[in-house]
C-alpha cells in the first residue's frame, strides 16, 4: 500500500540547539526522511542555531555525520547533497545579543516560520523574548517546545506565562513524541471511526484498562536529570497521561485541535486523587556488571523512583467503577508500550466449566511493533468437545500496510510537518499541561511528606512484587511485558 504524501508550502525552520543530541538523533533525521519522501518543498530553509562556532560547511558536515549514524535506511548520496544544500547555520547566544541580527536576516516575508526550541526549558523565555525583539514574530510564526514543561504546577505556570508574553497560544506547539506515533493516532480512528467499538467503550462492557510503557535501559547518562525527576514526572505526567486522555475522552464534536484538546482536558479534571495504597514505586537493583539505580545516579540516598504503577479512576458517567492501571519503568524484562482494553466476561456462559471463562481484549501496541490485536474467543480445533481458546486478530502495521507505508514514519516526522501545517491536534495546550501537574503534584508531595521509600526490583523483571499485588487484590492480572 502506497501512502499519500500531503505537501506543505515552503517554510523557514530554525532549530535552536541545532548541534545538540536531540537535533542529531531525532529532528534532523526526521527532516531528512521527509525530504526523501518529497514533503519538504524546494525553497524551504533549515537553519541550525547554537553557541558552537561553526560556518555553514562545518554544520553540514556535522549533519551528514549525524545522518550517517542515526538515519535508518539507505543513504543516496545525491539526495543527501541536495538536503544539505538547504541547510545553513548561525552562531547565536540565547541569553545575549550575539547572532540575532544575522539570524533575522534569514527570515523571509510571507513565509511560515517555525522555531524549534531544542534546548533546556530555562532558555525558553529568553529565546521567545529575543525573537520578538528582533522582529521575527508575525502571525505565521510558530514555536516548538520540548518537555519537560516544568517540574510542578508552579513552574509550568511560570513557563506558560513567559511564552504567553510573546506568543499567542495558537502559536505554541508543546511536543510530546508519543502523540506522533501512528498507533496513538489510531486510537481516535478506532474509537470514532468504527461503529463496532464506540457503543462498547464504557463501564458497562469494559472491565478495566491497562497502560504499560516498559523500557529495558536504565538511566545511565541521564542520572543527574532523572534523579531530580523520576518516572512520575518523566513519564506519567505527560506520556501516560496523554494516552489515558485519548482512551477515556468523550467524542469531540469534530476533529479539530481545540475540540480534541477540550475533551482531553475534561478527562484530566475528572481524575480522582490517587490513594497511597493504590501506588507502587520502585528502583532497579544491581545485576552482575549492570549498575543499579543508585549507582547510575551516583546517589546512595536517592528516593526517586525508576518504576511506578498506579490504579486510578475517571469520575464520570462513562467510566464509573472502571479502573485504569498505569505502569512504567526502566530495566524491565522487555521494551514494550501497550494499551490493553479488557472487556468484561459474558454475563452467562452456555458452555461447560471445562470450556473455561474467556474475555475479549483489544491490545494497542505502540512500540516496538506498532499494531493492534483483538483477542477473540473461538472453539479449539479438533474433536473432544467444546473447548474454548482466545486467538488474536492481528494487524501489525508493517505487515498489513507494507514496509514502505507512511505508518513506519517516525513520530518527529509527523509532528514537525503538523507544525508547518499549523495543526495543533497532537500538541498539548497550556491549560492541559497545568491540569496534569495539578493532579500529579499531590501524589509526589504525599511521598515526600510520608517519607515513602521506593521498593527494590530485579533488573529484567516486571517490577516490584507489590505492583503485581496492586491488581491481584482486585482479582485481575497485569498483561505480560513482551516485545
């Protein structure tokens, strides 16, 4: 199946932090893949901006080396040369005045301008102020900001206010790469494009919902940041919260950015406070030559969690009494992200007890093999009576749509192109970010006030045993973590 590439108009894109790790690993390879797909039109400019003292040729060489390392696919030399030709570089001081006039000289009138803040949040306000002072802000200007969007409600509000001084909310794109995944967007298509599911999408038919984001890596290399953050700030408040919103939200009146984000905001505001007994935190242990969490962060007294599991409720008519179970952690048994919608058992079974009890599960895999499974109960083949088994109806995107499908596109490719189009559907609004922190802050504050200690768990496991008990006491089980 060949996907349709929707063209965009020529644009000017400035990447602040254009020599940094995120730009090299994600942003520039994503732009190169869009160039290969024919989606970056002739006449577009991509400008790297950073403190490093480079000229255009040196920057192009840096980008070529980054693509050689991080681009996944064949590297056609002519295409690479053509892509690099559209790149330039300016040395800019984010908190001073050096380089700003030269950067402004690149900007063209009547052209979409996008500024990607691939820098720490402490520089967001300074960059926004200088873009305004040097005349680079007009109605077609957009800025892209990366998480973390603050570390609590107070800092998130301050960050939003610093941007709002210079930009309208419609110009601010808070990027969460999880929302750019094909399967995440398919949540809306599955729910609102199929009569099969939406009538069943409520507490009458759904027993519970599990959201799992598991990683096999530790925090090495990010220890200083992570120990000040933890799994709750790093993952639950943003990535898992967004997945929860898309699963639980009411149908928007139309597929419009603000209509979608209005419904997501209602979900966050409907979340009950989480009781201490409904949360489990953990830290991974030393395993052979693999350092434990405390060694990775070089802080033997750390009480920061590398794993968290919780049970929560959305207090509205649709989800009354239907629990949502969230878990995320590092150094777990497999790298996997999955949303599992577990339906209730049939109210009455006509089959003998030997046939067993079965239920349908809709499994939405976000990584590593994006796709959707629906477990359906059928008769086990062969003689010997009616024995029931569950078999998956499997749609792995790479198999169903073909390896060349746009379904294989990286999340950053999709999100950057949405910025250029001016489509904010997959980006968080300021009030949404603040509502998420307003719900998360009391959880974190409670741990501090009670002096809660995270539980140890083995590397390569599914997390602390208490996380398993979190579901067992409700007569339920976590789904196995597997790739």
